[in-house]
RNA sequence: GCCCAGUUGGCGCAGUGGUAGCGCGUUCCCUUGACAUGGGAAAGGUCAUAGGUUCAAAUCCUAUACUGGGCACCA
C-alpha cells in the first residue's frame, strides 16, 4: 500500500541499487551505432560538490536520459580534474593547520599526500553524482592525471612542439605571489579598487628641477629604466634626452618620448618599468630599454631596491611614501580608482613579473575554431555567447602554460648542459634533469574529450564515441575550457570535439549574490536532497534553468518541487485505487478505445496530453529543460489532476461498466505517459511509479529508460474538444465564484436553473460535469421565470440561477451584478474599438477579423443577459419573464 | 571606453505582433475517501522611460536611465 506522503529516501536507495545492478549507464562501442555522447565537465578534486555542480549534472542527466528514451545509445563519461593550483592550495591549507610547509615536506612526499587526498575526494564526488541519479558509465571513469590521460598530455605537448607551436621565453607574465606561480591571462580577474596616485619628483642628474612623474605603484620605481613623455607635450619638451635620478638609489634614467603617454593623465610624465608593467614592457621593447626586476617572485623587493631590499610590496610602498614625504619629493597624493588584477584562485594581487615560461602559440589554433563556429560545426546555446566567444578567439594571445607548482603534469622537457632540450616522457639518460614546472591544469582539461576515449591511440571507443554531442557548462569557463577544447580537438583530430555547448547560468543565493563560504550563503545540495529528496532538488533547479540565465536559488522552490513530486505520487495512488489488483491481460490500451464513444473530457485530455508530450520532448531537444518542466508541471497539476481526475471520480463511482473501463484506460495511460516524459527530470519517483503501473499499460520493460517514451497511441489532437471544455470550465468557475462570494461552501449541494441561448445544450451535454465540479444537486431549465431568492452567474452563452432562500440579500445581489455588468461592458467596448476600426477591417488578416467579431458577439450577448438580470432584480422578485 | 544581456503584479521568473501568464507569497472559504506537501475563490501589473514602425507592440526599431556580465584599459 502506498503511503499518503511520498518518502524519497527508501525509493532513492532502492532505485539506485537496481540501476547499478543492471549497469544502466554502461555503453559499449557497437558497430554501426552512433551514440549520443556527453563528457562530464570534470569537477576539481578540491572537496565536495556544490549546488552549481548539482545543476550542471542534472542538466546533463536530463539530456542523456532524454536521448536514451528516444531510443539512442547514450554514453556519459564520468571523471575528475586534478585541478592544479586550486587543489594544491587546498592541500597547503591543510598542511598549514599541521604547521607544515610543502617545502619542508619535499616534492615527493607532498605529491604522495596529494594522491591520497585525490583518491578520497574522487570517491566523495562520484558518490554524490550517483546520489544525484546521474546515469554515467561508471566503468569509464577518467582522471586528468591518470596514466592514459598523462599519455595524451605528453603526446599533445610533443606534437605542438614539433609543429613549432610551443616555445619557451622570458616574458612579462601574471605572477601570483601567494600561489608562487605564473598564471595565464584568463586566470586573472580584475576589480576596481580605491588607491592613490602619487606624484613623485625625479631630480635632474645634472642638478636642477627635473620632473614629476605620477604613479600608483611607487614601489616599482627601482625598476625604472626611463621616464617617458608624449612627443607633442610642450611642457616636458625641454627635458627630453636629459637624465633624471631615481630617489634613494641615485640611478639615472633617460627621459624619452613615446606616443603612448597621455598628457592629460597625472603629470604627463610616465615612469617606465618594463619588468613590472605590460605597457611599460612594450615601451621598453620600442626603445631598447633594459628590464630591471625590482620585485622578486616572493613579492619582496630585490637588491635593485637598495635600502628597501627584502621588504614586501605592501610594506615597501608604505615606507617609500613616508620617506618621499620626509624628503619632500612627494609632490601630491590624490585618490585614484584603478583596476587591480587578482588571482582567480586565491584573490591576491597579481604582480606582473618578467620570467622564463612556456607558451603555446594560439593564433594558428584559433583559426580552425573560428571556422567551426562560422560553418555551424559548433554551436553555442544560447547563441548570444557566440559573439564573445568569437571575439576572444579573434584577439587571442599566447597561452602561458607553465606553472611553478608541484601538482600537475610535469613539463616533459629535459635539459643537459651543452645539449639542446629534449621532449620526452622518460629521462633521456644520466645527467639530464627535467623541467621543474608543471603544465597549466587547463592544458589537460583541453584534451578531455579526446583523452577519455583513449586518444592518441586509435581505439574502438574513440572511433565510436568521438566526437561527442553536447557539452554542458557555465559561461565562466567558456574561454578557459570550452574554447581550448575546440582548439585542441580541431588541431589534433580535425573535428569539433562536441557539436554544441549548452551554457547554463550560475546558481546564486536568493537575493542574487554569488555564493561564497565567506558570505555564509552557500547551499549544500546534499542537505537539500536529505530534506526534500533528490527529485525535488533536481526539479527545482531544472525549472529555473532557463538557457544561459543565472538562478536566484530559494529553498522555497525545492519545497514547491517536493510538493509536485508528492502530487505525482498521490495521483498515482488515486489511479491505483481505482484499478483492479490484477491488471487485465495486455493492459489497458488507448488503441482499444472507440473514438465515437469517448466523452468530452476524454477527448479534451487526450488532445492536451498529446500536445504536452510533444511540447516537453521538443523543449528537451531545444536544450531547454525549464520549458519542459513547466509544460509537464502545468499539465499534470492543473489539467490532469484538477479537472480530469475530478471528473473521473463520478464516472468511476457510476454504474456504466464500459465508461469505467474507458476512464481507467485513459487515467493510467496518461499517467504513465506523463511520468515517462518527466523521467529525465525526476528519475527516482517516476521509476518507482512505473514499476507499479507498467503491467496496467501492458508493458514489461524493467526500467523506464529501457521502455522509452510512451507513444500517444494515435492522433488525439482535437481543438473543438479543447474549446468546448474551456466553456465548461468557465461555467464551472462562474458558479464556484458565485458560491464563494456568497459563502456557500462547496460541501453544500445546491440546485441551479439555467437560462440563456445555450441552456438546452448545456444541460444535455455538460450537465453532469457542472453538477460534479460545481457541486450541484440538480440542474434544471429555468421555466420562463427567474426563481425567487436566487443568485445569478452569467457565463458564456448561459445564465445560472441558484435559489438560496435566506442567503440572498436583494440589494447586494443587484450591486454584485451591476459590477459584473460594468466589467462586461468595458470588455465589449475594448473589442468594439477594434471591430469598428476601419483600418483593422481593411488590413488585418481575415482570421483575426473573424475572431474579433466572434469575441464581440459573445461579449455583447453576455452584457445583454446581465442587463436583463439586473432589470429583473430591479423590478422585484420574479415579476418579469426572462427571455429563454 | 566598446560589446552583450536584463528591466513584466510583494519576491523569483515565462512569454519574439492580435484584449498579460506561472511559481512562491497575500486575503477569504473548505479537514468532502488521491494529496492540507491538498482543494476552491479572490486581490494584485498603464510589461523601466521617451519616441518611432504597424490596422495592432511586453513582443520590432531608435535613443535614455538603471542593473548584471564580457572585453579592453591612463601609469
């Protein structure tokens, strides 16, 4: 027996066990089959999954299950990313609590600990994906740093090297002082910060006034190798070619001219520090200036800083400013907002630093990616991301791929004195030492779709599963990851690694703020699953996952989804209660229904059902789970439960045997069809219910997925039935509304009399529906007169009189109707404007004109009947005969 | 600075030319054998502003304002 309220826990664990026992997610390469393939965006092994992962993976699971339901082979590859800097930072924090430093531990021991941590973390993450219901092919689990992927990374590096696309050089790179490594340009974030603009006086070497430079970073002055002014700037012309002296260290630098300098900014004189500023670096290149490092990789000032050597950047600035002030070299200090670059992993301020790094040339790799986008081999949904994606590729710069950390793929280059460097996975022999750096974690991520199927080996899997279909991810890694996968895939294989990228939004807190541990607004998906069930969490996220849009996540929405899950459960309970304990042989079949026998509600719900199934599947084809969820939610709750089931109740209690069978057939068929359509969104409860219902629809598939979507049986589309049912609903609502206004509870059955042009038809064809839904004891034709003491409800083509002795206040009833009348009249006026507009009649399409005329007639007829009724009431009880 | 998106009832969001919808919340009524994680009824919006196109605009166009994002930045 089903419980009154759905309890997700036992159902989830049982269903999970049965899916795994059947290895439902397993997909093997089969000759001649082209499966639908997704590779998971591998979560970093930095801890547990967050709510964004829950959204990301729910969406993928929806697409996977949807395609499986449609009959394709599907393959979804699980795995994790080693996560480079991010993961190393997690470990370093851990070590800090133990008061250990990785340098004390040593590289070997540190990596051993990382391996242990990774194993634990992978177990956690994969376990969470299981609990989410993700139908991954568990036997394909991959890791960006396992042996196979290591092989792919080496092969890719070697190939790029051989093609001349990898080089090593001393460049100005983004250096994170805290992480102790270089970063690529897209790993740097910018934020506006308040700071100061310092005006500093540089004396002339030969003695004399000199000039004043403006800078936000006085601590870099010891790296200055020139002062630049704009060639058109009259103010400083006399200084050009002279030499000025850097304070405190007395080194002299030349005053040069460069068009880059803006003369409105600051003093119009720019101190040039090629080793610590990108623009200064470029000026330095133009003028052949030396680059002097004033700040080291540790963030401390170097020997070049003379007396300030060893101070941190921050300390040094303070000290220098104080000293400048004391020696009255600080001419001005003004407030200044500037864009500060920060590390995307730890948030500390980036130091542009001149250092020896490895780079991948990008422009040749970007071209095929642009072509793939232009000719449609690769599409982004929603397509408004295509422009930023294209722009990024067009203005791409070389990619710094070396990282000065330990956790990652070691750069496979070996050095020996007096020899050319050698690219090799193993040591080329004694005396060779390997490059100490590791590759950017995104280097291996970029190879992910290739590498998970065994590339560069020519495996059967690769032949069958590559390229993949859909990549589901967030817009924040569009360049970092998506673009690079496209570039690498196209470079090594010639095909786009996935034909479409579906971009979802970020899950934020309910006020729209980004979730973060420090703000304390993080939602734990596991907790949500505990409280409301996995289906509820998934459905909640999916209903909000409109293409590309961020989600303001409110726990209330999970409550709502939980209630919907419960509604599904209870509608099943109702249907099951009205079915025999033994299903008929072959089950209840829609094909067996005689079309001519079906009554209005049947024809209506079947028509709606067919439209809903098509709409839901179409939405999923269009990568829009939110639209599918909305369609199915509305149908199940507002149409199937609130109207069809309510009508079915009287028929199931009635004595007409064939009618009962028809009702049972439609109930169970539509319920099964709808829950199958819901299955990609909420796999657990739908699987559970399917188990209980499948015999009643004559099916024996062990799982929803293996059975596939439910065919609607035949063509049920019926606009006439939908229109007629809409009239029934509006009549029912009119009576219910009347009862509510007069405080006549639905529990109390009342009689009603019907008048109006359509009254005869209404009684004959809809009488039973009205009686059932508006709780009427009887429904009779009004025999010419309005019954005394009755309230009036005016619906389309029909007027209902409900005698309510003692309840009706004569004047109030009249007021109520007058209010209805004025509203009805304003409706008429609106439509009349349109109908009487000559331009409209002349230019609008005929269908529109016909429709407007019909609406006009209906509205006018309603007004007429309301007027009549009001007149009746004004003339006293029942004294005037209504027109029938 | 350039580009993109958003601006719809208290909150969160649908809605790509024909008299504005959903969820949550609010008010009133109802514990009637699927479900109070429920049912019924109702209140609440001149669809950011100003123009334009059109017989007809939330929807198309143009400007403006605000919000968010991407890219590029003047030290």
